[in-house]
C-alpha cells in the first residue's frame, strides 16, 4: 500500500494525527481549554453531505471560541469521489475519508457522525438523490443523530431551497435536516429509535450562507441580512498560539485524498448564518440567545457550577493537580443529577480532566498488532501517576471478563509496569468497518444494529478498565488495547490492535481479461492469521469456466506469512463474464474474505475485511501497437488494466519524458487529473506534442479547469467545463459512426456502453478547435446534449485524444466495452501496422 507523507508544523495541541491510537499528552493549556468546554452546556450540530463539505472555520469557532460541544454530521463517507493519494476508490476510499474527517475533528475540536447513505457519485437533483438513497432510512438516521447528540443549534451547510442548482446530495442534506428538525421531537416518528434515544427538540435551525450562494460578493453585499447572524471567525487563541482560521486550515488539510492540503489563513473574517426556523432571536450575535448554557441548566447543577467556575477562574497552570480534590467533589455531585444526557456527557469530560490533571499515563499495549479469535495475547500494562494526589490501582478488567486485583499505590512519578495474558474469545468478531460487513445497495449501506448507526468507526471491542481510587473516590478509566512499537528510522509508533480471521485469501488481479480462449494461470495468496495453519483452497467459478486443480493444500508455519497457490483458469470459447472467489477450508470452517490494509501516514492504519472476488471476462478484443507510456496523476488502476489486455505499459515519471524514451512508445496515456497534480508536466508538454507530431498517439483522461499546471492542454484550443453525465445508463449517440475510433480494430456498438458504473463521464470540454472531431453525444435527463466526452484530433502523423469518459471507474469493474473502446483509442492510425504485416507475410 502506498504511503503518503504530509508534513505540517508540529503543534502542541495536536496529539494523535498519524499512526494513531497514540495516547494524548495534554499541556496545562489544553486542560484549561477542556475546563472551559466543561462549563458550557450547549451544543451545535453542523450538517452536510460529504467529507470536505464541512466549514472547519465555523466548527472550530463554535468549539474553541464559543466552547460548545460541536459535531459534524456528514450524510455520506465520500465513497463516490476521486482519490488523489492512491488507487483506493468506492468503499475503501470511504474508509480513508472517514479517517480524514476524524483527523480534522481532532484538530478543530469537533465530533463526527454519519448516516448510512452511500455516496454513489455526483447527482444533479435531490429527487434523484433521494430515490437512490432510501429517503426514509437516511431521514431516520438524521433524526437519530439529533436525538442522540441533542443539539441546541443545527447549522446546514447548504440551502434546502436550491433544488437542481447544485449537487443533489448537498441539497438533500439540507432538506432532510429541515424535515428532521421537527420530527426529532415527535415520538410517533421513527418509534424504533426510542429504544436508544429520547425525543429532542433543537432550539434553532440555520443555513451557513455566504457570497458563493449569491453568485458574487457584490450580490451578497446588497442582500438583506436582517435575518442573519454573523461572526468574526478570525479569533486568535493565545493558549494555542494560533488563530481560529489557522486551526481550521490545518483541520481541512487533513482531507488529503481530495487534495485539500492548503496554506493556513489569519486575520478577521466574517461568517454568516441565516435563521430558518425555531425560537426567534432579536437579531443580535448570540446564537444561543434564550438558552441557558450554564450549569443552572440542570437540576442540581448550581452547586457543581460553583466548584467548576472557581477552578476555571483560578486555574493553576503550573500545578493543575491542585484542583483534583475540588474536581472530585464536582464529580460526586454530578452523579446525582437527574438529567441523563448531561450527566453522561459531563461525567465523560470531567473524568478526562481529572486524568489530565493527575498526569495519569495508562496504557495497554499488545506485543503484536494482530490476533485471531481464540488467541492468547501478551499485553503490557503501564501505569504512571505524575502528581501527589493519592491514587490506588484497585484492579484492571478486560473486555474478555478477566479481572485482576492489584491494590497498587501509585506514588508520584513512579512507573508500574507488568504483563498480563489475555484470552481472545473464540466468538470475537474480526475488526472491520461495521458498515461494510454486509452487502448494501447502490445508495445505502446495510447496518442492522441501531447502536452502531451513525458512529464514525467500529467501537474498539478489546479494552482494559483501570479501576482507580483517586482521593478515595472510585473512578474507572477505559483504554483500548493498542500496539506500541518503534522503527529505527521513525522512532515510537502506534497501531490499532486488530482481530483478524485465522485465514484470508486474495487473487492478485481484481479483473482478469481473456482476449482469446487460451488458458491463464492466476495466483491465489493465502495469509495465515495464526501459526501452523493447515487446510485446503479451492476457487469458486461460473459453470462455463473451468479451473484446475479443483483443490490444493495450504500449509503455513508462522502467523502473518503467506503462501501463493497457482490455479489455471480455462475460459469458454465465446464471450462470457462472471466472478471467481478463493475459498479456504480450515478445520471445518470456511474463509472467503480478503484482508486489506490501508496505510497512510496522516491517518491510522486501517484493516478492512471484504469478500475476496475477481471478475473474469472472456472478451473478443483486438488491438494495435504494443508499447504504452503511462503518466500517473491521481490514483487509478488504468495501467494494470491495460496490461490485462496485453499492452506493455511503462510508468513514466516526469524525468523519464524524453524524446529518446518517447520514441520507443506507440502511445502515451495521461492519468486522471495529472495536469492538476503534477507540476513538472508544464515543462514536458511540448515534448509530448512533438511525440504526437512524429506519429504517436496521446490519450488525455479527464482533468478539471481548476489549478491546471499547463498553459496548453492540447496542441489546439480546448476549453474544459464542468459538464458531466452522471447517469451511467444515459443514451450514447454516435456523432461520427464511420470514424476509425468506433470501427478499428474493434467495432463499437451500443452494447459496449451497457453495464457502466457510477457515471458516463465528467468535466467534458465544451469548446474546441475545428481540428477536433467529436465522436459521442450524451446527456442526463432533461439536459442538452454534451458532445465533448471523446474528442480526436490529427496532429502531424499522430493523434491527440481527450476523453472525460470515466475509464478509471469502468476498468476496475471489468466493463468490456470500456476496454474495447480504449483499445481503439490507442490503436487509431495504426491501420498501416496491419497492412505492413500482411505485406511482410
């Protein structure tokens, strides 16, 4: 798995951005900020559709300036977008973007929630969005988020009144939020949710407007703002040494898979929110007007407030532990208030502050980062009290039910370390994102457990409870089991502790194309989750395909090692497609999942279990030219796909783009968004155009007009637009049916556009020189024809081709027609190769 290094200034308040599960090591300033938030009993829920939709400036302001408990509800996990740092798309991209959101929240101080909605790709209207999503299910999830989080204020990122003028997911998120605002307090609405959350009525609903929604700064300046609140969100935080905008910039820069790394910002800046519904206000600047956000909000809170406000007013930055006795007094009083929501939330916050003030270091680190059900795991326990407060470790208790009595007096700055053996239950479920454990639909993930819906990630099931007496007050602090290790070149690192199956398997190629009836060997890699794995492996397959041998033995001595088995696949003689899956049989148990590790330095390592499946395609495909150069942009699997149909593909780094290297190639393919992401290409464009002039073919895949790195995208005038066709089943019309690209060496028909996934294409040109020939026309329902999806121009002896068709999505799905059309693009102008071959015969 590719690693992506992201360097930022190491800020003292950022504690767990990379490698993850790293314990927090708070400063006195952070403790004080936590006390400020502890003393504010108000909450804000920000609602939008995708990762990166959130306004980190406003989230940070509400959390760090207002001190409100703040959360972002993203309806989707961003599964339908592009990936600028690797080749993961769809579900795996959703896992990455989930973790990027969590990284952003660790910085801006917010929390994170989701619904079960699946980001199926760009949608032009909320009607389409809500027909593909299960509207009632997503609305139920929004209602659940409100009932569980209990926000006083809801802020929508988008305008619910703009159907059809922007992304359908965006408008839908606002529409569902507006509807849920009242339904959350209606016991007759979604009564099943009452099993886990009581009804709740938020106080006010706002829309986070800006000049962008008015079309220009000038229009916004003229707009009536009498129904709006505005904040100067450029506040400076001396305790952090940063402004709110700087915090927000660092937070949004965690969205690296979307190319959101950016410069930080400083200075005064106004943010506007438009009042939509709820309790009226007098036009002031207090979003919480009329809401008691003090401890007086709850019965019995006045006495708690007296203690905690005094601590805040007289906080001892040099000896925070001096406040522990008073914090414990507040803790005992807090347990007696009858408001369950605030009791639970503020108890969690107060326990954390007591832990921080005592300088408690509590860690449970497994010797390895992976284990299987039934394993025995050595766990190193480390406990350290860095204060003079009398603290006794009474016992530790594991998730598996093991309770170990200790009775250790934790004296100031004396480390206690010991090892315990923990038995993993035979029934322990493997670690994997909970929303991927069952197959969902195009628009929805399937999650049956109400307790999981909305959570950003699967709860860590393997934990250790540290049962303490602090000043004779019993307090339990729970820590997940992690794996702490070191590397000579990187120092101390942390990984999540994961449960994996005793066996997993994968076929090395996700799509296997058979261009004729010749048999082909495939590799099945079996990985052991435990020592001394013995079993057998077979490959399930369609009836008209054959695989030899039917079964093979697998024997792996050490956990973590893999064994590669070679099977021979014999395709049918005619066109056919289907799926094959490895099946590992061990002691009567069957394993069919692949273990996928996602490893980037800006997020925690992720372990994902997905069904191990590869698509096999017997395809009648012809091609001309053999040697292809590929210039990578954002991550995609197009090079591997071209190798599948017999091309020799060489990856060209910018320094490899020389006349000599290009002269050995039949065609050069530019990867998706390469002209947006590879700065050096601006110095190489003339060389590429010369290559075309000398007889080569150049195929450029989609780019966006924003931040183009080159002055000239093509040897002739070519202007990109935001035109796209999102309906993957939209009619495709042949504008030039006799053009070679539709006829040679493969005859392209309407059948070749069947079965496409997610979209036809995106960011088509809308203006081009007369040198270009438009090949295809297509459009979404009720829209004008879009003719710029595939443009071909003769340049010198070769051909320049620009295409916005989404080959990067179709190839991983094994779409036959996409392969055939791309082969024609690479083969154009190569008819003479066929003629010369005949003459030589």
